[in-house]
């Protein structure tokens, strides 16, 4: 029997049952030629990354190692509808995961043409065509396409993120929001920053123009010593430390405490 | 919402025998309401009273088909514990209360309290009338050590190989097995 569960956010987030008997995701037909995860590898449309012997990995969750019994999960109460971290559809011993972000929640104003009235539609969650991750229990293998999409589902899986290659690093430093100075170039980027670049490239690729400019505004608010050129709207990067500050900013690691207004840097991040 | 109404109905079925017993104790006959029914002997009234919760229980079993589905596979269940008798003490309690209630308004008040507590107690939807329809009550412990309450027509003894394909969820602890 198929069951759709929702994992709620927060420290005590739990799995709750949403509905049963519905086929939510189809099993992709192209899982037969999986690629072992590698940051440098760009997947073709019909390819998936795979992690074998997944249940033995430290970032595997108990939910996958325990036996799935639908009667153990409570029905999701209404006050948790807006608090979903990810969905998991259990279909014949295969687990399909979909990360739920704000963009998956949709509530739109609808204009009914035959009555000419405006109605706010009921909130819905958009189900993607393909799951973000698929765990096939019989093979003990996790399939996925994008590591960033599932890094909050499987905590610690982002350690798989390898550092950006020389080419990626150069590409990143060539972005028009970066102005290299003081003999600093891609060859001088160290390991830690290369890892951050790999992640930041992924993050920044989802930003549109407006979001980019607001993120730069945000970075300037926290890193006053990072030089910013108003005309060319770029940051001057002269050392490893400058690059690090910029990369932390792209990942939105800076925050201000509500009491005392202290500016801080988050060392690690967990979605709550 | 529908689930909420269904639980109200189940709670009423589980507690309504109190009213039946009270009416029988008070020799309250249908002919008091409808004088034309005077020709029938007293026990006809009592049988009619008793049949009302029976009928409602039958209806509730029918409505249960529309509830949310769950299932359990062979190997999911680690332990099974019979619970048919567990409701007897509380039920006897209900009966004695009903027998000693002096006035009708006392009955209404006590019934209301029992109704609310039965409804809120979640696990206590014990309704002995289910036994008439061939259902039994069991506590099951799953492989992951979570205990649930099941109303089923099956005679359960050995947890190995036990499976349920058509469980209906009454609430998060209580399930009714609609498999024929």
C-alpha cells in the first residue's frame, strides 16, 4: 500500500501520515545506469547519482533502516500543514523524497470568469515530477540528482561535496560581481574555499537578478571591510579571507541577534 | 471533519447502553410516548431501545469503509494481546451507574460526562456491540515497539505471518480491520 508521509521541521520534527493509496511519484526508468557521486560530474538528463550500501552510511536516517509500518504514524494535524520540511512517499518498498521549500507552497488569487469574482485559492503544495531522492530498499541504494536538494533530508550528506575544480574556481572568480585585486587569482584559492565555492555556485544559480542584488546588499551590511564598487557593483577580492566572507554571505550565514543586535556568523547551518 | 463525526458516533454507540439500562430500570415504556402502542408487552419497548445502539453500530461499521486506509504486512507485528475482556470492568461500571441514577436529568448529566471522557480518551472506543457483529479487540505491538488497538473479525493468536490489508484508521491508536 502506498503512503505519503510528511516530515515536519524543527528539533522534534516527526514523520506524520498525509494520505494513503495514492501513487505520488513514478519510478524513473533511467535508474539502471547510476553514477557514483562526484561533484565535478554533470549529469545527463537521463542519469542519476547513486550511493550504494546507503543504510550503513552515517547520514542515513533511522526512518529508512526501520521497518515501514504505516499504522505507527499519526495523521498530520492541520497546524502542521505549513511546517513541512520534506515529503516521503512510500511505494512498494521504495521511498521517494521531495524537499518542500516555500516555493512549493502555492496560494494564488483566482479570477473566476463566469462569475467575475476574485477568490484566494486554498494553499497547495506542488509535487515535482521527479522525486529529489529515491531509496530502493531491496538494493540499499539512494538515487538523487542534486545533492543540495537533499542535504537537509540526510544531515551530513553534504560532506560528499568535493571542492570545486580549478576550472570551476576560475569560472566563479570570473563572475561579474567579483573584481580580483592584489595578485589574487584562482591558483591561490585553498581547499576550504574551493569547497565553499562548489556550494555557492549551486546556491547562486538559483538566484534571479533581484535576489542577487539583495544578497549583495546583505553582504555589504555585514562585511563593511569588503570593498564594494557601486558603479560596477562588484566586490574586490584580494585575499582568501575576502573570498571566504563573500562565500559565507552567499550562503546567508550572517545574522543579527534579536536581543542586543549583535552581528554573528553561523558556523554550521541546519534548517529548522 | 468526517472522521470527527464518525468518532462522535462511535463514542455514542459505546456509551448509549447506559441510557438503555436506565430506561429499562425506570420501566419507561414506548406507550408512555405513543399510547397506541399499549397493546404490546413491556419487553417490546426494551428490545426497541436495545436495537437502537445495535443499529447505530451497524451503520458505523458501514461508514468505516470510507475512512483512511492503512495496512500491515507479515512481519510487522511482534506481539498480540487479546483485549476483549479489558472493557468489561469499565462497562460493568457504566451499568451500575445507570442502575443507581435516580432522575432523568442526573442521567443526562452523567451521560454527558462519560461521553466527553470516552471521546477524549481516544483508546476507549470499546463497544461490546461490536462483539455481536463478530468483531474482537486486540492490542498489537509493532516491530518498532509501538502499540496500537485493533478491532477485527479475525481470531489472532500468533503474530508471525499476521497481516492486515484493509485497516481503517479511526484515530491514531485505533484501527478497524474491514477484511472479509
